[in-house]
C-alpha cells in the first residue's frame, strides 16, 4: 500500500516565504502548490491530502474537495489545521507521512508511527525535477587516497549511524 502523504499547506507555503501576502497572493500561491502536488502525485503515486487553516475565517464545518487527484481539506472555524493533521495521523498511523515543521504535530505523528518530514525539506523534493541517475554516481571508492585513514575505532567508518540509515530509507520513497 502506498504511503498516504498529509501536507500542512500553509507550512509549506511558509517555508517558501509565500504566506502572509495581502489579497489574492495567498490564493495564487495555494493554487500553485496544489498544481505542484498534483504533478508530484503523478510522479510518485502517493495519495495526498493537503490541509489548510480555516479556523479564523473559515466555514462552520470542515470543507473537503478533490482537485487534480489531491484531497484538499479546509479546517472549520475554530479548529486549526494542526488538529486536523493530528486526527488524520491518528487514523492512518504507520501508513502515512506527515509534512509539517510544527514540533507538536511532528511529535504527535511520530508517536503514532507516522514518518515526518519538514516542510522545507519536502519543498525541495517537491520542486526537484526527476533525472535519471548516472552509473558513475554509484561507483565504489577504489583509490587509496579517497579512503579515510584508519583509527582504532571498531565498525565500518563509512557506514552512517543507524538512525540516519533508517531515515534515508524512508526518504527514498519521496
């Protein structure tokens, strides 16, 4: 089953520096983000839900729409997007990844077994144009001067720590 991606929309726009502009700037930035997420969904195949705040000027009830294969949720008046994201993370558990830079949301999602990626880091992946990897990029080190010097420590010095290897495995899907 593909990992369900839950995105804090205004968090990603904030990482881009596009939140807080007056007038229709927010609308056009939001639309551009939705188009980019739809293209990302086509490339990667992840189901995606984007959550936007509606707690100050929103509707009396939560509003959901589907646009370009993306589910868009606007939280109801009085409810923050963080609360909606936490509810979705609770629902999907290990089968989701949460894109948010809010520590409270990230900690909650991690406690439910979800993978968490920061908004700025995800934005870089979202905007990246996929290119085929060259075989030379995976060539092993074979020259003596490229190898690290020996120390008295045990273990493979080229091997990343276990936590970083796990995170890199999880990030490969994005």
